[in-house]
C-alpha cells in the first residue's frame, strides 16, 4: 500500500512512468529527481503520512524502496 501511494506521488512529482518506478529505482539517477523534487516529495510524504522526515535521514533515502521502508518504519 505504501509503495502504491508513493508511486502515485513520484509519478505526479517527477513525471516518471509507472514502469520506471520500482523498489530498486534510484530517485536521482533513475527517476530524474533533483534536490527541489526531493524536498517537495519529502513534504508530500510528511503531509500524507503525518510524519517528520529527519534531515539526517534524507541523504540515506536513495531508492524508492528506501523511502517505502522508512515510511513503514515511521508509521508502525
């Protein structure tokens, strides 16, 4: 469920195709995100899930799977 919701956010924000958004897809290298895209995505995630993404965690969120795992851990 988190993956599907995140996929919708990513395809909306980055204009990436659904086929490109996999757990292994890297946000910057594979999906074309820049720092501004990442910050907007983080804000969308915070709003949607009611969580606070720590600045220190942002640099470790490289792939879609990393982000899904982070969200699932924070929303347990």
